[in-house]
């Protein structure tokens, strides 16, 4: 019988005694999710105005956004989300089906999807650059593990952030989605670190937090941060022994 590297637990705790350890291993690598973690896309209102190329009043915009919200429960849209990130084709289909659920936006579904892939429509959070620079300066290896339908390197390069990363794990290239251990395991091997020495940071409890099932540590950020705002990445620095000062500069702890 092949045993998992993680202890098997019953309702009260591990079934077998495990050797005592002095404490958790130091973090040697940090893996980051993409959207909602390091960068966020421009607001839907701005994107809609961009594709319609005409003035859109607040009342009309509210109606369009309400339509997108209703679309999230449309049976065809819900069905299109299954396996959304396992291929580029599935990803495009999922998003364009959703955009097209609003009658006025249906002719612009492809243009809205093109925005999604365009580097200039993504905005780094205010503390993204300083956080990555500090981690890299401390010799911590960095990687991106994202459920996505296209290669993200051009987006990071557009914002001068690609220099910090040594591995890129895109779900569509592996035909699977987080929290599949395949994705986390590949990133750890690429960075030559053990899962126990690696921290996964994201904003999805099941997907990013699921890295714990692959033996990594995980930190899940609260959802809903506005594009360009501070994301709270100073918490990641504290977990690795560094911190950000109030003015955005980074200091050793």
C-alpha cells in the first residue's frame, strides 16, 4: 500500500505517531495566484464602456451589471464554467457565454474576452511590487500557480513583475485545475523546494487553500480588493520574516 506523504488522520488526529520536529521548516519558496492576489482587472464598468465606445449612464450601467449578475445563475453559463480552466478553449467558452447572457453585450463578448487577456487591462495591487522585491531580495524563490486560460508572462512583463518569478504553472497547460496536487508539485520541483518549505498565497479557500492537501502551507486573502489598492500582502512578508513599513517600503524584521 502506497502511503501519502501526509499523515492519515482520524476524527481526533493522526492515526500513527509522527516524529517530533523543532518547528515548521523555514519558507524557501512562495507560490502566488494571479487575479485577485497580485493583480486585478479593471472594473466591469470601465471595460463595458470601452467595448461599447459610447457614453453609458449610471442607470444603464446598473442594468448591464445586474444582467451579468443574473447571468451567473443562468443554466447555460453555469454549465460552461465546468472545467473552465483546463484548456484555452474551455476558458474562452466559459467567459464569452457569460458575457453573451446580457443581450446588449452579446455582440461584444469576444471583445470583452480580449480585454481579459490584454496585459494593459490588469492593475497590480499597490503592495505587489514591493512585496515581490522584498521576497526575492531575501533569496526566496517565487512562482505563479494560476487557474487560467492563457500564458500570463506577458501580463507580468508589461508591469515589470516577471523578473521575480522562476516558474509559471498555468492550469490550461496541464489540463487540470487547483487544488490538484499536480500543479503545486510541479511548481515545487521547478523551484527545487520541498512542499513543506513552500507557501501558497491566493484568494480562493478551496483552490488555493487546497494546497495544504499537497503538503504546502497556504495563506488565503479576503476577496474583493479594488484594483490598485493595498492587498494586505504584508501578511505574506510576516510569514517569511519580513515586513512592509507604512509608506510601502520594506524592512527586515
